[in-house]
C-alpha cells in the first residue's frame, strides 16, 4: 500500500518520497494501559512510504519524539514548502531507503495530529477526552504500535527507528516484543531521564497548568487555549534542544535594532527567535497532549523492572542495535547513550555506537550530517542484506 | 561604625559576625543613568561588619547577585535560624576576615529589600515606581556604590568582591574607578552573557510578564502579585544554578510516594523541591525587580566599548585580580572565567585563577569548600599584607 507519489516531474527533489496521504486505522478491542485504565477503542493515523514486499519482511517503523507526528517524509499538498519532519533521512537513497524499505510512521496515542488523544471524542461521555485522557506510557505506545503492525500484516519489523523519546519506544520494543524486531536504531536518547530532565519537564507542565486559560485541562469547553503556558513550555524546551554553541553562533548577542531599548520589547535576536518558536507552537499543539508526552518521558525507565539493572532489563532483546549520540547534545548527552551501550554489552547484545561530532545539540538527530548519514546508512544496508532484501533501484535501472 | 555584635555568649558560632542592623543612606544629588534618565534621589540599604580603621584602608565591598541583598552575614534577630547569604565567607577567621576588614554589603538600586527600587515611592507621581522604575545597568550600580563609598568616607576599597552578577559589578568597578579598587575578586561570573544565558532570562521575563496578575507591572495597584510567573522564573533559574550531577545525587528519580500516580500531582522529589523553591520566592521577591535584574545581566558587556575586545576594555584596571570558577557550573562555566583571565593577561594585569572542583554547579560560590576557602583566603591575606593591615586577632590576643 504505497501512498507516495514518486513519479518523475512531481516537482520534488528526486530523493523525496513525493506526495503522501495519511491513513487512519481503527481498533475496537480495548487496550489495557499501564495506569490500570483501558481505552475501549482507538484510532491511529499513519503514513507509509515505499512498498511492502510480498514476504512482508521490509517494514521499518518510525517512532516520533515529544512534539512529533506521523508526517515524517514527503509532502501532503503540491504547494507544501516543507516536507515531513525526518525527510532528511527517509527517501530513495537515504539511510531509511524507501527503494528497499516499507516505512510506517504514526502519530502516537495521546497525540494531537489525528490519533486518539485528548482532543478526540470520548465515547463514554460524549464530549472531548481533554484531561480525562489517560496518561499513556512508552509501553502503552509499544502495545498500540504492535496493534498497528498486526493491522498491516507485519509480523516482524526489519528495523525500528527513533530519535529522543522515539528511541525510548524502540528500546521498549526490543524488550517487550523482541521477536518482532530485526534491528533497532536508537538516536539521541537515554535509558531514563535524569533529575534535571524531569525538572525541565516540570517547569513546562507548571507553565501550562498554571495558565488561567488551562481550566484544569477543559480549555476547549471554555473556547480557549492556554497559549501563554504552551509558549513558555516550548521556549524552555527549545533552549534544551539547541547547544549553547549553536545558539551562540546563530544569535550571539546580536540585537534586532542598533541600540539597547532599556525596556522589555524584544531586543536580542535570540529573544525574537524564542518568542516566535513559542508563539507558533502555542497555537498548533494541544496542551493536554504536551503534558502527557512529558509524563511518558519522565516515567520511562525499563531498568526499574530489574531494580535499576539496565543490562538485566535488556536481557530479552534479540536484535543488533545502533546507538547514536551527538557531541553537543546536552538534553540527552553522549554519556546517557553510553550507559545504554554499556548495558547492552553487559547483556551480551550486538551493538554499534557512534558519537557524532555536531554543533546542533539535541536537534542534530533531525538534521543531515555526513558521518551520521554514513553510520546510519551502513547499519540499514547491513540490516537489509541480512534480511535478503533487494538492493535499491539505481538511476540506470529506473 | 561596626554594627555587629560579636560579644562572647551571643549564642552564635565564634566565627559569626553576630547580630547586625541595616543602615540606610539617602542621596539627594540626582544620579544619571545609562538609559538616559536620572534618579532625582535614592536610598541604599546596607550593613557593615568589622571596624573601619583610622586610615580607612581596610574596606571591602560585597556586590550581590540576581536575587541577593544587603544581608550577607550574621543575624538580624536573636531568633534567626539562618544567617546572611554569604556567612560562609564573611566573619572572623573566614576569607573575608572581619577581624581585619571592614565589610560593606548593600542592596542594589532597583532591589526590593530596602534600597530605592520599583516598590519605592516615586516622588514625581506620588505612587509606587512599579514598572516606571528605570532599567538600571551594572555601570549604574557602580555609580551608586561609589556614592555610598563617598558617604562612608572610603576613598579606595581594599577589595571588591562578588559572585555571579556581583562579579560583573566588581569587573565594572575596575574599569570605571580603577583608582578606588586595590583588589578585585570575581567569582563564578562571566564577562558577558551567552545567547543561552539571555534565552533563559527571556523565559523568566516572559513567565512574569505574561502572568495575567502582572498588569503591565502595576500589580501592586491591583492588590496582587504575579506569583505564577515569578514561581516559573525561579524554577527555571534554579535548574541553571544546580549542576546536573548535584540534582542527580540530591534527587535522582526518587518518588515522593511508593508508586507513580499517573496524574499531575507532585510525584518526583525534584518536582517537589522546585515547586517549593518557586512558591517561596514568588511571595518574597518583587517581580519588577526580578525583571530589571535580568536585564542588567543581559546588558552587561564591557567589551562592547572596544568593539568586542575585552582586553582593550580592561586596559584601565590597576589592581590584582582573583578569578574563581567551579567545575560543574554550567550557568557561567569555567570557560567564561577563562575568557576573562585570558583578556586580563593580554591586558597585562596581574591575575590569579582557580577552577575549583565542586559538585554544586553555579551555587558553589555560596558554599564552603576547602580549596575555594584556601584560595580566597590566601588572596585576601596577601591583599591585607600589601595594604599593611594588621594581622587578625587570634584567640590568645582576644
């Protein structure tokens, strides 16, 4: 079920998956959740790129991060100027090569881009779920993603791939459903949040929840949104996504005007940038979704099941791992990836690790960088070879 | 004019300055400010510890940081359980030894602890200054502190000492009034804020200014305070004061209860700590003061007068410098202190530099630490010797 239009002349770069259309899968069997509640029914919105082979062995699942969604590659409309959020890495000839892999990318449960979440209709009450939507965990996401795999007839993924919170989902897959994961790629992630990571999330939550427009999460019923809180949450988050050096070289101490204004209007370029990021986000993202995503981050800690011993928690995993970190990432720094690598080694699992030199901080996982591409591509090519997948088409074959 | 009670039996540690009483100095000559406005009159609240010698050569000025004030050492009331904010370093036998130095510690202009600031009466309007209080800069503070020195009959300070924003004031003194500074101690500071530093300040400002209770700064006239905004500002600030490691070893991922609550009540210990810090601060500190203090931080950049060349800006300085940084300080990391050290060396100034191993992040400047004490004490002892100050009294002399 390819839904990408890669016809020549579609006006897109040759290595784009072209125009894509999301699908919605509906699930009627109740989903039990870690919190003890269950979702009676739910929908997941997803996109696919490339073609599922007859043996159904070439599927790659993309797991998204905090504010991500299903639209990872290509374009929704001919007039779109920006492609999906991971277009740098998904497409013909890219590390996740749609000439050989069938890529599935979904919006997670609890999201606000089309999957069942706080903005969805709650069948039990007849109104929006809002703050009544249960707090879902990384394990719950894995369970819902497994339902989507069943729906698509995918018994085992050629690879699971994710950055940041997406990487945590990949890690949980290898523990919960090891037999369904042939390869795992975990980028710019951590096996569990530090106290500082939780602290930043808590600031974001307090910003949203203390906004008078939040109304205990029932803002939609008051025809409003907690814009101020979401803006602040995004501003704080954004600081942690960029490296100090990247911020410095991008903005430095540059002023927007020639002189200091001795007031509180926007003055430094970095202020202008942050306010813009915050404003844009505050009207586009659902506050209840943001809250539950941060909680899923805080709660994630597979080692807890083994009294803090991560190697023990990883014992069920059966696949080769690629772990990637970035030198200037201070949200989930290289040391956190190395914790995971060390635990995988102690658990006797095959693991490749690359710490990529990049000035871009945590955001580096979204951006093209030659060594990152090379490592990622080599791992995926080896994975394809192991699975006996066809070599990608070349220009002369096309 | 000693105002400390060091009588034996006062019930305080022997190395405490004991009970202290603040003084207020009133200045009637208008103070021109960097913003182009002027303050027609102003008051500064200050404390002193130790005794000014007959030659008036043993005075040390303490410059405070973002949320600091004049009460740096000793106790205000016999029932006080906590001493002033820098009591670890000021007192008999401590690095700033009140047996040989006469210590002056003030609340800066624009503050909210007794010096003229936004909560003061504006003689021109008959109401509180509020947001009409001018944005003061580090240079303005130095000018007002020089007035205080004149008032006290201090021609030249034996030393100026400050941590963080306080260190910036010391640096500005050495440029503006080099003849009045015999020694300069600049701790955990930076010659100018980075884009990331400004970004964090901007989040704090947006939090305060977007609080509906802020009322454009006229919250007092609305009988309210922007508590939510101040709380968020303090929470963000607090994260930057602690090192990731200190937060990790202090709180880790410890929960307040046995289990996750799958809701938004306080759950992790680090959340509880941050909320408490924020709540306490939000009722004790003035929002307009907080805003102007962050602006003074952002604006500070002596190198701007020399097209970015810090060594050129430091040319007027005439005194020996002690620069101290802390290994885990990520607000103003050691690299920022080294920038200053390098510029001082290029400018041909005598400079001692110590990068102190500490787990406490930026807050380390407030805490006792043997190597920090030793370096600080050695510099001050040498300074006293150069100035021909008497050796401190010893127990047997007392």
